[in-house]
C-alpha cells in the first residue's frame, strides 16, 4: 500500500469521519440483525411449528441440534406455498428490486450507492416469511440490506459524495453479515471482496472493520458470544501430513465442481421462471410449492439448515446416501425458492451444500484410506469454506467467516489448499451476477483508470477562453435563446463593468425551474446560481471531472484568483481524453477500456 494511502487512513479527520459514520451504520446493522433474527424465529414458529408441527434443529450457537417428529408432514407444501405467496405480494407491490439476492452489490456498481429507504424493511419481512415457511434461503441477504440501506440513507442525509456513499454501502453490507453470522472479521472482509470477481474495494476496508465490529458487538451482546456452530471440538486434533492434505485438495476440487453446478442451476432456474407467463408475485408461490414437495421427503432442505450440519459435526452423522442426496436437493430447493423471485440469501444454502459435500467426502473415505481425521467436522467446515468461498468469489472473507462461526482456527492451512483449488476451478461462475470482473470494470472506479491520462493535462490547456456571457441585467428570455441557439449547457454571468469578474452561472435547468409566465419579466441575475463552483487553470482535468461529477453540474468556470479566464465542460474533457489516448495508440485505449 502506498505511503500516501496509509497516511490518509491514519489521518485524524479521516478516522473521525468514519468512526462516526461507520459506527452509526454498525449500530443500525446490529439492531437490524437482532430484529430480523427474531422475525425468522417467530415466522418459523408460526409457519413450520404451528402449521406443520415441524421444529427444525438449530446449531449450538442458536439453540439445540435436536430432531423432532413432524406432526403434520402433509402441511409442508401448503406452508411453503403460503410463504412464497406472501413474500411475492409484499415484494412486487412495495419494492420489486428486493426480489432475489445481490441488490446491495448492484446498488454499489450501478446506482451510485443509492438504495431506496423502504427496501431493507421489505427485504427483511419478505425473507423472514420465505425462511420461516421453509423456503431454502439464508438470512445474510436481508441483514446486509439493512446495513447497506442505512449506510446509503445516512450518506445521502449527510450529503456525502458518491465515493463515500458507496463506501457507506459496502461498510453496511459487511456489518450486517458480520453481525448475524457473529463473524466480524469475515463480515468486514466480505464488505471489500464481494463486489468483484477478482479484486477488493480497498477504500471500504477501515469503515467495514469499524461497522462490522460494532454490529457484531450489539448482536452478540443480545444473543451471546458463542459462535454459530459452537466452539470446534477440542478433541479434534489436525495431524496434518502430505497424505491428509491430498484429501483436502480432493475436497476442494469436488467443491469447485459442485459450486459450478450450484451457480448454473440457480440461474437456469431463474431464467425459466422469468420466461414463465403469469403475474410475477405468483411465481414465488409456485417455487414454494415445489420446495414443499421436496420437503415432504427431505425436510432437511427446508429453511437455513444449519442444525443438520451441526448434527454431522457432533458425530451424529446422516447416512452417506442421504447426505449425497441433500447436496443436490439443496441446490434445487434454493434455486426454486430464490430463483422464482422469493426473497433471501444464497450464502447460507451455499455453506449447507459445501458442508454436506464435505461430510459425504469424509464418509466415503472413512475406513478406506489412512490418516483421515477421526471425525467429519474438519471436512464439513472446509467444505463450507471451499464451495461458497469459490462460488461467491470471496475466498478470504468466507474462509475467515467460517473460522469465526466455528472457532476452528487450526483449519486454515488445509482450508487454503481446498479453497484455492475450488476458486481456480470455479472461474467466473459466480453466484452473484451483479459482481463485475475487476474494479476497472465498475462504474464506481471507471474514472480512476482514465485519471492517468487526465492527470497529465491542465485545465488551462483545454479550456474555452471565449465562453458565452451575459450580465445580471440581461433578460432571461434572451439568455434562454443564447443557451439553446448555441447548444451549450449554460452561460456565465459577469459584471457589466468588468467581464473578468464572475458573478454566477445560469444553466438550462435554472431557466426551466422558472415558471413560463414569469420568464418574460425576469433577468439572468434573478435566476442564476451563485456563488458558482470554480476551478483554477493549473488544476488537472481529473480534478475538474471530479468536481463536475460530485456536484452534478455541466460546466465549470475557470478563475485565476478572482479573474475569470475561461470555462471547462464535460464535453471538453471527454474530447481531450479521446485525443490523448488516441495519441497513445490503440493498445493503450484497449487497456484503459478493460478490453
């Protein structure tokens, strides 16, 4: 990391700003995760519990891994259909963008970090209904939306620029996940890693750490600090040798292959539902019905499913044949629940699939090969890391998150092997379609890759030194005619005694805001924007473009002290950029464009 970047992070004003902003985001993310977790518990009790008489086992950090008889198994399809229907009605009537998953990632890249205020609440309610009724989905999506949504809202209220708004969204996303999974380090890393197939959002690292730690502290302070899956059994000693590492490498390869299947099945299912005729709000009900039919025979696929993973970790294993069936049944159930338009996350199902695959691998090798761990727990945990770390394109974040969820810090060496192999094998088959290949491909950073060229050019070298000008006494209609006839964004308003003394700027938007019946008796001075935002001639074009973008304006007066010397516009900057890169040759243009 560059010395200047380190100084920026350690600068007191930077830390003060993000301690306040990220700390506030963390508080809301932690409280929101508490509310959402309780909503899932009550929804599960009302739908699966009272409706079907089914109480799924829970992981040690959230309850007890106890299997109970299902009193009214035949009700399961009815319950899952009802949950899907209610979710569809809520989402498609209140916030259609809450459908599916990955909305915060899309907002980061394509919506300048803007998330509608109602979306987190809609996502939370709809997802609680889907998960509580037995839909195969995870809690991380809504938890991250609560944090990201508040981060966006707070950034807008504080009038932060678009860069800081995106950072606030990233910090909120990490805080929500770090809180509900009781994994502050993993959540913080996810807030920097989840946006790209390859790369990190490095500017979000410090804010994400702050927000995730605060969110975790609040959530764990309410529910307890025991990891989600309890502490990894102390009697499991990993006696690593070359032979054992080969087994973990094999598991990594299997996780990569199944991860590809998970991603392709999910998006193929979603494509089929999108092509299906009928109201969009009804499709999650159809998906719920199909999941309920699977749940009649395999209730383990219903809901989040962590309790069933916990049973395998506690050496109360599910038979190998059933474990293998559950791997593929969970892929299908998740694809139906969320791919049909239901609301929820794909993270927890991915951990379930990877964990069950790890259990199946251990059972298949147990009693046949030497140097295998005595219990399946290490294989389950590394399977969780490898499969979802690869398919989410977030290997570091998921690796540390699973370690925090289990306390299995001794697993890092075999995990690196398995996760690395799975990551390479999966390639670009991501489960988050909103991800972009690298920061260079994101609208959030595209201008960063233009800056090396723009930084070489000074404003004085390209500015228009004879811009259109009017005085404050110029009639507004005459000003309007000048703007539209010359096809310019606006004109400069200067003093009638000295055309080098800038008084304001008047643009098309300024004129449009004036009611038509008042324009005939108004002057330019009455409608102009003052004081104007200006730039010095020795500044670079990247600085000019940043000002234009941050303030959403079309032209920028250039002043030398108090003296007006010209104007620079977006069009001038773009034209100058294209001429500059053309001089560098087609190869440079291709590299800058990411081609």
